[in-house]
């Protein structure tokens, strides 16, 4: 999947610096815990569950969790 958007939550910064209790402290790593990605067929999905040292702040993502994003409604 290709990255569309990802937030840098406080937990992402804490894990990247090794200060979060769940951080492995292993480097190099790709930060990120969740994101919105586009599948090969063009669908938008919410992704997460990526295990360190991999994360969601990458051009391409392979994630075990992918849920369809609802289409935005226009007024």
C-alpha cells in the first residue's frame, strides 16, 4: 500500500526516541503507529499494527490491520 497520510502522535515521538515503555530501542527504525494508505486498486484504508522496527511513516506500507475508510460526504 502507498502512504497517503500519517500523524506524528506523541507516542510516535516517544517510541522513536526510546522513551516509551513499548520501545525496543533498536535502530534503525521507521516511526509511525497508524496511517491512511491507498491499496493497489485505489481504495483508501486505515492501517496499523505494524511491528517495530517498521512503522507507518514510509512510502509503502505492509500492515496486518487494514480497515476501509468511509467516503467523505459532500454537502
